[in-house]
């Protein structure tokens, strides 16, 4: 029995199941609870598919079994999906709307990992800075959370503090930050706790405001530089900054590309994932740009 799971499965379901007929089972990123049922369907002789994208599923109550782990570092998923619509990105279509996980289940997982000997956790989300959770929202989607009372909301800075307090010997990292959402509160929380590693992955994608607008990144070059300045002001030069860059996005000129280079000179990144633009089918950039 061959199954494909996750967001690529969601994107390639038609090709995998019908055209190439190479798999028996396809489960999208929000359908893992349905796996026993899907496996049964394949046992009964049919192909099985569930790529339904949920507005609520966070798998909060399921603790991952960590195979092939080094026993020291682990990832903890704190949210799923993404509500941004960067024009080049396929994630909103394959992983669904943004949902934040109950902070208590995150803390339970972090404490459990510490007790098992792990000493470093990375809090994971497509856009960790927009983490928001409220006990009073019926649904865990962002629109519902926005309606909750301010005092009921747990935001990312608060979550970071809660995880940092699990144990001073547990090192905390997080990824990925979005330049439009990273707040000074998050930076002050990093400063306050020695066990929060001073490193921020802050994808720029481009150093030119016109290209950023085409990418629908919702910030300008100036905004990005303001956030970098805030990191330097609050955390000092010892805070590592890493990034993602795309070269040659639709209609980008040579001069606009040079703005990306000058941004790199300005920030002096510790590391960067750098790619030439490659089109993802179905995205706004592929359709319109
Ligand atoms: Fe969301 Fe990141 Fe994709 Fe933008 S690039 S839509 S923030 S996952």
C-alpha cells in the first residue's frame, strides 16, 4: 500500500491518483485523523483520498512520536496554515487557513520533551508572529480570535515567555517570522530570557518596494529596514538575522535587483536561502503576473 501525505499530496492528488495511478491513498495536511479509515478503504479494494482543509484542526491533543530523533532538539508545531497571500506562494492553497494551537498543549509538549532529555525546541509556524489564541473563541480561526476580548488573547510574545519559563536549561528557537507582524514585544521577550536563542529568520524576499508590492508581502523596503533596526536596537549586534531572497520575480529590473543586494549589504545577514523565482501553478503570480 502506497500513500502520500501532506501539502504536496493535496497539490498533486489528481496527478498521483488518476493520471499516474501510482498511489493508493492521499491524505492532505488536515486529514491525518482519518488515516485509519482511509487505510481500511484501501484494504477493501478502493483508492482513498481526503484532502479536506479544516479551519480548526491543530492536532493539539496528539503528541508526535519522534523517530530518528537525536534526543536533544525537537520541533513543536504551534500553528497551522497561513492567512497571507504572497503572490508566489502555494501554502495558503495547500495548507489552508491559519489556526493557532492551544498554548497549554504546547507547554505540555515542551515540558514532556524537557523531561525526556531534550534541551532545545523550535516553535514552528508559517508566520509565528501572528500566533493568537483565545479560550473563548468558538472556532480557533483568526477572524474569531480577533473578536475576543484583548485580555483573553494569548499572542506570540506571551507564548514565547510561557515556553521560556518551562526551564532555564531549555533553549528556545522559533521560525518563521514575518516582517509585517514581528513586534517589539517579541524582541523584548527575547531580550528578557537568556534561554531564548538570539536568532531571527526574517524573510525579506526582495529589497525593492515595487517588487514587494507585486509579491503582496504587505511591507515596503523601509518597513523591513525599520524592523531590522528595531532588532539591532533592542537585541544588539549579537542577534543573528537570516533571510530568504527571490531573484528575478516577475518584471523585476536590474536596478530593482540591485536594491535586494543593497539590502543585503545593509543587514549583513548571517545566512540566506537564495533562489531564482520559480513559478508555482495556481498561485496569483502564475495566473496574473
Ligand atoms: Fe504565508 Fe510565507 Fe507563503 Fe507568504 S510566503 S503566503 S507568509 S507561507
